[in-house]
C-alpha cells in the first residue's frame, strides 16, 4: 500500500526514526534488526495504524508472534508492559534527537 507523506509521518514519524527503531534491540530477545511494531494504539482510528508514539522494538519473529497470539497474550507470556515500552521508546527517541 502506498502511503502519503502525511500518513507516513503520522504512523512512523520519519525515515530517521524508522531506521533508529530498526537498529535497536528486540524487547523480548535482544535481537536486531527490529520491526517498528505498533504496540499501543495512539491515534489512527478504526482500520488505521496507530501513531508513531505507540511503536516499540520487536524482532520480526516476535512481531509476527505478537500478531498471531494477540497483544494481551503476548504481554502476559513475556511479562511486558506495552505502555511502558512505548513511553520509554519515545523518551529515548526525544533524547536521541535532542527534543
């Protein structure tokens, strides 16, 4: 699917942020590279991806598993808190870019 520049910015922020997430380590296993995994729905709406503030780092294997078993089951299985992860990720991004 082709996204407009405004939609890409809402969903992922920027190519720099996408690359920054990708270069990090998976929240579950520490592997890299990571997917820009939408963990918390912030913005968006029905049938639309949430905004970039809801993104965390999951390797492709764990990202697929998150979708396969559902977010609640995935969080329980690995003892994760997606809200904490996405808030921390956003703070780290802001520190990285000096915001």
